[in-house]
């Protein structure tokens, strides 16, 4: 059960990002449908990463344009 949930999360992460994720088993065509409930969480994590880059850039004293450019580059 937990192994299936972790596989679905990693599949969603692999599908929605460019991160190289080891899935550990063969992916069947219908497996992506099982990972769809994880899409909002993966999207939130991606958004938090972008927000963290933007906030850090602003705190370092960079202009908002440069901070936004770095944020988009991180996303």
C-alpha cells in the first residue's frame, strides 16, 4: 500500500518535472491515471520551490525583475 503510494508520487513527480526520478519498476500506460491524485501536491512543491528562490533573491537585495527571472529559471 505505502509502496504503491510512493510509486504514484514518484511517477507524478517524474511526469510533471524534469527531475530524473527512479521509479523502481516498469510503468504501465494506465499507471499515470493512478498518480493523478498526487498532481496537486507535486504542483504545490514546485510552486514552493519557486517562491523560495524569489524570496531568497529579494532578501539578498536583488531587484524584483532579477528575482522573478531567477524564480522562472528555477521553475
